[in-house]
C-alpha cells in the first residue's frame, strides 16, 4: 500500500496538474532567482529573471560587469522593496562565486551534504530550506525542501509540529517525512513544487479552502472525516 505521503502527492498532482520548476539551470542562477525579486509573485519574479538573462547575462562575470543602473532597473521589476540591497547582494554573490568556487557554484554541491549546505548558506538570505532547494533542483542531493507554504501543508497533514521557531518546525517536518520519501529526483521535485503550490492556492495561512482540497481525507487540520485516499 502506498505511504500516506505518496497518496498525498498523487492527490496534489490530480488537483494542480504538472507544476513546472523555475527556469534557473545551475546553482548560481538559483541564487540570482532568489535575489532578483522580493515579496513578488512567481510571474513577476520570472519576468525580472528573464530580463536579467537578456539584458545582463546570468554568469558571475556578467553580473559583476553590469551597470548598477541596469541592475537596479531589473531589480525594480521584481518589487519595490530593497532594490539597492538586492543589487548589492547579486554582485556580492557573483564575487563570492568567483573568489571561493572558481566561478562555478555547482561545484559546491558535489561533496557531502553538510559541506554543500554550508557552502550555499554563505550567500546572503540563503537559509537551510533555500540551500536544500538549490541542491534538489540542480540534482545534486535528494532532499525534500519546503518553503513556508509547503511546510504549513505538511504540518497540517500531520508531519512535524507547529513551532514559533521556523527552523525547529522545519526540522521536525523533515524528520517526520523522511521515512516516506521516494528517493528519486523527479518525485522529490514534484513533491516540493506541488506542496508549495497547494499552500499558495488552497491550504492558505488564514483562510484555507478545505472544501476544495483533494487531500482533505489525509489532513489532521481538516479533521480527516472522509476515507483515506487510495
């Protein structure tokens, strides 16, 4: 019989269909994806990222050589908050990749998981979930990274525990889910993206749309009044 988490992911796939991963293809591009926008929708972030690709380039060398005014214009497309800070963080990240990783941040993911996470967390604003996300989406380590949306869904499903300390909650969810993970990059990527989408669109913070949720029978938060999914 499939595990509960596999049933949940199958149910989310029925609800949301295929969720495409973001467009970055290497670790440094994923860092730029995080920096180019702030408090922005996925569409707005993608617009800013593609502008960065076409107007500047996505290599560390291109970011360092870019005119600050151009980077500010692009960062503004990703939100009005912290534009100058985000420009500085992009260029600081580019310098760090060149100085510490020989211009290739993907090398950071080739070693042990602990070392890879430590390397990626050197970048401003990249915490444990963000570093794990980069390692999964660049297919370096098999993990289930969760943003705040995905973590909320998992806690409501009964994995881990609510905690004011987000790091403690995140680790409790990861530990509870670990025995049920399917250890393939494709499944883990789907799970990450589907849990995030479900938290954004259905399992919201203050007004969850439980009546529309196809995995409600598995959910402790909703009461689990229906028969489990098969």
